[in-house]
C-alpha cells in the first residue's frame, strides 16, 4: 500500500470559513429558511450540470455478510442504484470487512470482494467506467470502506489513514485527469467516514478529533477536500459536528452544504428531536418495519440524518479548482415525505426515484445515500 505524504504550502489568500455559531444556543430553536422547499414538494433528483461531477456517499449495511441477501443479489440492487444516480465518485461505507490477502485473519469476507463489487455492480451499471482505491483495514474492524471513481475523469494518487480507532478513516488523493492534460495537476481529497453509532458521542468525538489532528499534519489549511459518510450525528451541537464546522482555526472548518452555502437551514439544528423540520435530508431508515425486508437493519422510516457530505471552504466558494453546485446536495431517494414510512410505501408513492430504484434502496440498506455535484473551474 502506498502512503505518501503531501504537504500543502501556505497560500496568501483570503480564508473563507464555514461559520457555525457554535453549540451555545438552544437547539430547540431551529429555523428553516423561508427559501427552503416544503417537505411535501419532495426532493427530486437534480439534473447534471454540463461538465459537472456527481459525488455520492452510501452506507451499505455490512454488504457482503449475507445477512440481508447473497452478495450476487445485492450486486444487482447496487447496480440499479448506481445506474440511476450516475455518480463520478462513489464512497461505500460499512462494507463487511473482506480479506485483503490470503493470510488476513481480521476479516470474514472473501478476498477479492472489492473486485466483485466493481465488476458485478458498479461497472455492470456503466461498463468499464469505474476503478477503486486500495482498501485498508489496519483497525482490524468488522467493516470497511471503498472509494470508487470514474477512471476517465480521475486517477488515484495516494491515501493516508487518518484514524484507525475501530475502523479505518482513509483520506484518498485523486487527481483530475483533464487538468493533467492541460498541464495543471489538480487534486481532490476525499475522506470516508463511518463513526461510532449510539446515543453517547464520546467515541465518535474521539474519532473526529483524531482526524482533525492528523489533517493538520498534512495541510496548513483545508485544500479541495470532501469528508463524507455516516457520521451518526444527532444534532449540530454534538462535539464531533462542532469539530468539523466550528473549529477554532478557520482554515479547518468544513461546510455542511444545506447550511452553508445553500442557506436552506439555520444553526442550531437538532434533527433527532425535530425530524420533521429536516424531512428531505433524513437518511435513516428506508424501511418502516424492523423485520422487513430482513432483520439486519433498523426500521421506523426516515427519522435520523446520520449521513452527510462536508466540503472545504475552497469547494464551497470555488476559490480552488472545484466548486459546489449550489442546491445540489440531497438525500437520494428521499422525496421529503418518508417520515415514518418506507421508501417503497404503496400508499405514498415515491416522488424522487422510479419504483425499481426505490425497491433497490429498500433491499440494499436501511440507509439512504447522499449526493452533491461539483463544477470544475477553468
């Protein structure tokens, strides 16, 4: 495994921070900006911007452990999802840990499972389009993450493990191929996250603090970087969320797009106590009942917002090479009317995705994916 360290030199440029007013406010006073869409109107998939890059993060609920279905069946569901979502960068978190070599004693999944996802799911949706970054499992955990990318648009440069507390939190360095062709090597960094779940936040707070500390070893300020996955966050006043968005150093503050730059939501926010106010962003659960279609994941319908895609200030403002397409962040398959019902509810037809995609989401995981789009500055 290559692990190269790339240090970013200080840049004499204006730092645009992603300001979060912090946790010293009453989280029961969450306000939805008047410009936000009503939950009844749904959150339909967005049209791709010309030249835009789609980014997707998806918790796939121990994909490969055969609890929900055989891997071959799940490959088919993921193929359907990828075909409809059309991501250029796809982060899968909480894959059942698979062996990285014949002598690997830390994993129960078969060696080469990443290759089977590639060939039977993502490249089955778009032939020969994707490659994936080398997986790691230095934590010896029971789940791991994989980052897939459109190999016609990006190439793999390197990766670093920022934290290996219970699971590996990898930071991948991709290079944008069009930039290389034009004589300008442009990098995009992607961190995949799956923090510790549960009502008590101490373990995931520690994971987030470790990531933030190690980011400082590589950068003087955040570059064009995305931090995405299942953060298991309950509200914006949780310490881990504050570490991400309200860092005392403005150069290391991530933006949460619905808050900034979209300004659709206002701080403070508590989606656990007030899920209806965040209906179209909720990511857990795609299922109403705990035992349907299986007993491997939680039910209850959409009620929690655990999955996020955080972006650096340079991406939020476009001061770097990549720029967030305003309004593009959304929870894929959640039309804003899934509170207490499944993604496939017959009484409430899904307005965000076709029926076959809704069924694939229902079968694949109890989590909805999250997505956004980036444009490329010329």
